[in-house]
C-alpha cells in the first residue's frame, strides 16, 4: 500500500514532509497541463481547493499554474467553512476556481 501512497497526488501520508507543498504543486502543474490538452476549446475547468489555517495559502500558486498551462481564470469564490462542518477541523475555507480554455 505504501508504494501506491508515494505515487498519489496530494496523499495524506505525504503532508508532513518538508517538500510536500512543492511536490504537490509540481504534480498539480502536470495535471493542469494535461487537463488543458484534453479539454475542448471553450470548456470550463472547475476546481475545489481546501485551505487550512495551519498551511501556506496556495491560491496565487494555483492561479499561476492554471495560467501557465493556458487557462484563463474566470472566477474564484472563497467560501468560509463553519466550524461544525469542517473535515478536518483545520480546514477553514475552500476555494472554487473556474478556468476556461
């Protein structure tokens, strides 16, 4: 099972490593490039990204990745998550990002 966790993008087992954020962004960069390649012209990509109070904010990095892949970021909605609805408890908000090809 551990060998599959090492390959999984954003795996929970990797989150405490010092290189976790950079590795996640590198993997997400490859994913966004492939998404741009396979989506039809005029298609819209929707992403939901959770943000934790304990971790570095990633919105600007994700926007940069999307734009470098060729997407146009059309809309970003930042939604606060109520304390009783948080899973895990450290999750404070989520971002809905819509990007067009």
